[in-house]
C-alpha cells in the first residue's frame, strides 16, 4: 500500500475502465490518484486525457462531462501486466466476473491477494471472499456459478468488500475517446470492511466525493454519483430482485428489450418474481429495511431505457456472463425455495450461451 496520509491523495487501482470510470472519475475529481487497468487501446486514450464521464444534471440541462481537466491528479492507465498493486491503497474490481480468468488479469488478482491490498468489488456478481461473509456455498455449486472459483481462494476476506450499485451506464461509440454515459443518479452503497483501516479509506473517499463540486461555465455542479458506506453486510443483495426482474428479463426470443419494458410490460408477473427474490434475500439474513419495495423499483425502471449490459453482451455473442441467476437459484434451493420464472431465466441464459459458443466455433 502507498500509505496515504489523512491529507494526501489516496491511490486507487481500478480493474476495468468502462464501468470502473463511473466511480473512478468521481474519485479522481475528488483529488485522488486513480489508475485504470484495461486494454492497451483504452489505456492509450486515458493517458492522452481522452476519458470522459457523462452524468445527468438535476437542472435538466445537457449532461455534465467530467474529464481529466477536472482532476487535480490526472487519471492514468496500464495493461494488467504492468500494474503493481503494492503501490495502491485500494483496488476496485469493475470487470465482469468471467474477465478475471484471462491469464494476465488472473495473475494480477494473485498479486493483489499476495499484497493484501483492500478490495472493493463494484460488479454485480458477489465473488467468494465476500459471499463467505453472508452464506455458505458448497464447492459443486461454486463450480457451476463462477468461471474460476479457485481464483479467489487466497483473497483475505477481512480486506474485501462489495458495493451494491444502481447505475445504467453505457460506453458511447467513439473511436477517438473513451466516453461513459450514466443516465440516472447513482449511489455505490458499500458493505463495511471487517478491517478498520480499509474502512477508513472508504469513509474518506465518500466524504471527499460529497464535498467536491465541478465548475463548468460559471455553474457549480454536484455530480450525482456518490459513494455510500453502509452498516449492513447484506446491502449488495438489495440489487438482486432488480437484477432478476429487470436485467435478466431483457432477454427474449427476439431482440433484447429495455429494462423498462421488461419490468413494466407485465407488471403483475414482475411483482410476483421480484417479491419472491426478496423472500430469498430475507431467508439469507438480509434486513427488510434495506430492501427496495417493488413499486419504488418499478418507478425507477421507467427511466431505464436501455437493455441491460448482460442482455447486450449475450446478443453480441458473449460466451461467458455473470451467472447471478444460477447463484440465486442455488441459494434458494438450499432454503427449499424455487420459482418457475427464475428456472426459465436460467435455461434461457444457458441456451443462449451455448448457441453463442456454437456460433463462435
């Protein structure tokens, strides 16, 4: 670790420059040192000061664009083989779970585990070091859920935590810049670290983000992307009913539909499935107070005008995706619970993955 003082910048290493830019650029704009681990073409754009985060403004005007010019320390980037985790105070995992099995990324994860650097996961899939804090999962189930369950074996759970994130973000088509657009206000709600020193890093980042304003043409903005430390270990599970009811149901027999259409086109079915996943979360020990009622989610879903990244990936030919559907199905089964709609989702995703694999061979 770089051992940043209370007044000096915190050094944060992000694995992933697309979704990672949502939180990473807010941290950089708050005065901290951010490095993105990504592909060489992405690293070249970031190092040339061509990474931009677009966020909505409350005033209803054009989106606010946050770039390197808004950062006291310019964000930089490198490929996985060049990243030294020992130089950082925090690592943020912002790739899709299957990507961590790529050889260079896998080696970097091993170096992170050896260095015992605090890790914050902002992916949707809870990986074993976090999952072990809330439930047990036998080896056979873990093998069916994770691309490489053994990859995470050396991670110290006391310096590992996870955020429940709620953004809808998409990379724009621009070969001359890396532009990530967020369409809704976003809170990264972070479960507590077991390690007090690691928790203090998260607390300081959250406070600095809250106090940072972006000045554009004489107007001061408070970008609506926040980091929110939480007291519950179960806060990331609050996203599970939304993922199953919205994100996974963007997959259809035809083209993918938006999250809005997946949720709102058949509200009664959506409500039933959503409430069932809530019951699974409660069976695992989740506090009722942190779970979002269906009606509140439905209202938010009305603004989710894109298909989920999961659906976009599958329709683009992905041969591996985060199998949160399989994880929830397995954990529900341990409590004697099942739902035909979730079983259908699991079958649909597996079938499309198999089809994509055939197409690529």
